[in-house]
C-alpha cells in the first residue's frame, strides 16, 4: 500500500464515519466511543490486543507531549 492508497482509504473512512454519525445523529464523543470499542473487539478477535494497547499508549504519550498547558 502506497501513500496515495492510504490517503484514499483514510478519506473513505472519514466519509463513512461522517455518514454514520449524521444518519444516527451521534455526537463526536459518542461516535468515537463506538468506533474505539469496535477496534478493541477486532484486535481481541485477531489476538493483537496487547500490541493495540501499546499503540494507544504511545499515541496518548505523543498527544500529552504536544499539548499546551491550560491557563
């Protein structure tokens, strides 16, 4: 998969998520919770829950590192 393929796939994912959120009138946080739950289940099903958890931990660290303090 090359960069163009990834960009196209991400665009399709975004369109699909937006369509579902509009159809079911979901708030962004609610939609995020459902999507994350499905990703957790999918990774448990294929046996990669430990690796998935590590990826989430790394993402959290990266976000925290780049957040500006609230004043």
